[in-house]
C-alpha cells in the first residue's frame, strides 16, 4: 500500500478536503447542498434569515453567509467548493468571484492573470 | 460479444455547459473548445457505439457527504438531468441500459470491486459536459449510457492504480457480455486545476501535456502517481485525472491516437484525447 | 497501538429486539436466547473494549435500492436509532468514534476496498440486536462503534472471500492506528433462514453447526462457499453469514473459543460464537 | 473469479432478489420503504387509497395491497421481503402471517411446523 498523502507536507495555499474537513464542514455543506432544490433557493431569496434559521448553522457561519465571505466559509468552516458554488444563483457570485476572494484579489485583478478570460 | 471500440479522455468543466446553453460556440475564447470536439463527434458517428460508459464524479448533485461512495454504477432506465444549484440544463434525459449495467455490476462485484448500485441517479456536469460535447443529442441521445461515479472530491480517494484496475475489470466485464454491443468509455475531469485556497487558479501546462503523452503511451507510469504528487504538481482538484485511468485501463495494449487537444483559457487545463485499439 | 481483542459471530433476528423491549426474557421459548448472551456480556465486561466494529446489513432503514452500497462504513459522531417501519426502539443513540472511522476508511480505501463513507447513518436491527444482547446500555452504551454495512440483500453480493479479505484489511487498519484502542469486531446475521417463496422458514441445523465449527477452526473453507451453495443449503437469506467471515478475517491465526451456542426456535438458526486470539 | 450463482439452476421455492427482481420491484419497494416515516404510516392508515394515489403504483400492485396479498406483492411484483415487512404496523400482519401465505398455509399450520413457536 503506497501512502497517498503526506500529511506532514502541507501544500502551500491549498486545503485538502478530507475527513477532518468534511466533518468540520458538514453543516454548512448540507445547507449549501439544499440549494439544489428550487424551492429552497426561492426560500433563501425570499428571506435569508428565516431560511438560515431552519438549518442548524452556527452564528459564525451565518455571518459569513450574510457577508458573502466565501473565504471564511471555505477556510474556516470546512465549506467544500462544489457545495459553496451552489449558493451562486442566489448570491449572484460565480466561481471567479469566489476564486478572486480566495486569492485576496479583486475580480479584475484575478481576470488579468488568465490566458483567455472570455472563456468564463 | 460486447466489445470496447474506443476511449475518450476529456475535461468536464461546467462553464462549457453554460457557454453551450448560451450559444457562445463561436465566441473567440470559446471557439477552440467547441471546435476541437468536432473530429471526435465525427469519429464517434463512424464508430456507431451502442453504449457509452462514462466515468465521472458527482460534485454534489445526486450524492452528498451523508453517504458518499468510492465507486458507484448507474443501473437505471433513464438518468434525469440534475439540478446542481442553478436549475436544470435544457438537455434531454439520458437513456440507460439497465440490463447491461446489472451485468457489469455483477461482474465487477464478483471481481472484488465494491460498487454502489444506483437505480436512481440524476446526472450533472461531470457526466453531461463530455456527453454534450461528443454527441448530437436533439431530440435524443444516440447512445445508451452507464454512468460510473468515482469519489475524487472527499479524501480518501481511490488510488490511481485502483482506478486503472477498475478499467481493466470493466473491459473483462464488457467482454463477458453476450450481447453484441459496441462500447466506448469516457474518463472525465481535470486536467490541472485548483478551486480552493490562495493557490486558486493554479495551472500546470507541462504536467497536463505530459499526462496526455503518457495516457496514450505509458499509462502504467501514471498509475504510480500518488494523490499528493498530483495535488502538489497540478492542483488539489487535478486528482480528477485518476478517472482517465479507468478509461485507459479498459483499452488493451498499444493504442492509436485519433485526436488530441489542449487548451487552458481560465482556471482548468482542458484536455481531450481519443484513442482506439490497434486493429 | 490499537488492537483487536475479540470477535463475535451472532445472528441479529429482529424479533429478539421486540421480545427484549416487551420484557420477555424469561419466557420459556425466549429464555435460551437471552441467557446464552450472559457469559459473552461478562467476557466483554472483562475485555473492556473501547470500540466495537459491527459488520451488519441495512434491511431498508438508512439505505434503499436507489443507491445501495456493497460496503459502507459509518463515520459519524452518533448513530441514531432508525425507524424500520414500526417506530423507534427505546434504546439510546449509539456513539461513534469518527476519528477512528476516518482512519479505517483511509486505510481501507488505499488498500483497494471501495467503501461508501457515511456521515449520517441510522442503525437498525442488524446492528442493534447484537449490541443490545452483548452490552448493558442504560443510560448509555459502554463502547463507541464503527458500523460497517455489507450488501447481503440485493445480488450481486460481495463474495465470501471478499468479506474475509475485508476483515484482514480491517485488522491491518486497526494495527496501523496509533491510538491505544481495544477493539472487538462483530459479524452478524444468519444463520440458516429463508424469508421468501414456498420454502419460507427453511432451516438447516447441520449446515449451521458445521459453519460454527469452521468459523472457529477453518474459516478458509468457508470463504470458498458460493452464494449459490449457501442459498441452496441454508436458505436465500442465509447469505448474511458471509459477514461473519469479516469478523473472522480480522482475527489472526488460531483462535480460542470462549463461548458457542445454537438455537433454532422459529425461522432462523440463531448462532453465537465468541473468539479470542491465543495469547 | 468464481461464479457466485448458477442461474440455470433455480432453487425450488426460492426467489433470489437480484437486479432483475430489484428493477421489477422498484416501485412497490419504494412505496413500502416510505413506511419508515411515521407520517406516511399515518397517511396510509387515514386513507389507503389516497396514500396509494400519491405513489405511482400499478393497478395490480394496488389490488394486492388492498387484498393484503403479500405473495402477490413478492412473487409477482418484485417486492423485497424486508420492504414488504414495513407495511406490518399498518396492516397488522407480521412476518409469520406473510410466511404462512407464501407457503400456502394457515398461520396455525405454519406455527405447528416450528420448534419453539413461543419465540416469535
Ligand atoms: Fe470536476
Ligand atoms: Fe438480517
């Protein structure tokens, strides 16, 4: 059996979504997964606070959601990028907005680093 | 006897689906993506496959972390188009071949692959973008499908070697089927990309091109890659590439390359390779 | 280092749970069932295990045929008592050890066992009847648990040999854990029974006693049994016995029998065996 | 790879619940699985016909349900014994009632074949 990961060797700027992350992020990811149902997206859009109340989120998670702080949701709360992206239809924020935030850049700064940014 | 007539490795970047639905095929930055699939479409039209076995991953559409399978196989009559959070794409539902799926499940399980068998499964960009790009599909799809979903999003993931062995077992299972079916296999996902952390947007063109070389000529070298190595080199989400090894494991011996392309416009190395066995 | 300190093979007949909840422990036809677990309870109390790995099957409580896994492993903080259609049994929720579960999942997946990892899982009679019989549990359970669910209800099932190998891999994984944990493993289900067709109620006492002999002294002989052979001899539902092989595969070398019992009052051969490794 | 089943060699009086059965029985088994939720059991008890209407069952399946014909549900409709048993709280019929039906016996006839029928 070849070891597949070397946990002593963290990869700079990288989170590996493993059991520890998945445990930590279970609540927020389940919340985000609920956005695969149109009725839940509609409920969130109608009243964010009420919809958040119906899930057992922590206050920290709720504040990051209010602030559209995706970096907080991912780095601090264990959010999985594929789940967090599902918030996009309601928040209006796509992958590159989230990515720029993760990199600590503006959307335009991030776009300027791409090869053919028309393919977005 | 059923036989495998070709294998395709391809990225499954979701934005391609959106661009397609918005009719952006001719926009300058998108055109290279859509154009490069045209020869593959033509090749597939000539190959006339009956079934496509599509190795992909569910990114939180029909599966969640409550119960996330390492390997799952669809065994449904029909695979509905899933809603990933931004509504249903305007594509026709995808037909399955449940008899063939159950045949494969039986062979794979008896051969010590511990499949989760799915009789209800909606499919999503991991599956649909490759299908969308490779097959005309209005008003309906020209092939039946067997979705095979691999966990590449929540570690521990299956090893690269395990994915390759799954491909070899799929080949055995296909050849053990008495129906006269022509089968193509898809390995999807990748290439280099990272969608988290400050390294978001990491690309590695050299790694990707080397992978494209080796998937054709030396797949065993690729089976030795650890997840750590792939992630360090090509980004955390580049581990999706292990799914290409399942496609390649289902092809026997030296192969003939029909088509190859690479393009990395935004945050993901978009690779494409089409392979046939030497006659 | 974690180590395996014992293994238990036991039936998990649901009516035992009902009899327990109704306080029928002393009724003449039930008494032999409940009494035979007393020495095992005592033995376990002396062994002081920290964790029980319980190999069982879900009979349609937390899993359905929409997505039915061959092998699943729980990785939750707590496993709630499931509702199988007749309400929740009055038992306390069962504590998990998610760190240990994820450790096992990692070792097993890297060792080519294609587990479905479950962070939400309610447990049912397959798991609860053995736990209920072997451990005092008011107000709470004295061990943490790792449920491992095996498909023994929808063919194709994993082979008997595959289940044994899973046990061997579990042992390796336990020994690779640096925490000082004492682990017992349970293999549950069976023995002879059939719950469908005109052969409903089929029992085979000879088969069951032979199985009890061999699970102790010659488990490799049992790994050669095909599902066809088990079903023909001991009834369609007797295939559950392959789960005992996982328990046995996790024990190394010759074993010492601590306790053994057999009783077949109604429609299922109820077997019990408790094994320790020779010191 | 050892063949695990010999499909040419049917086992007398026995159905092997495999892919073919599971496909055939998908509808009725999903219906029966719904009885793991108390609200569904209550809905069935309140009005069987209305509850059955809310599932896409065939007329044959509905008639077998009305008739408490478990043999029909299992042998003809692909019912899985573990799922069909979940109907029990609502129908009042336990495993041995179903089993006697499958064997073509009365409950009493079946019980008389058991070793210690107090352990039921
Ligand atoms: Fe992907
Ligand atoms: Fe059972």
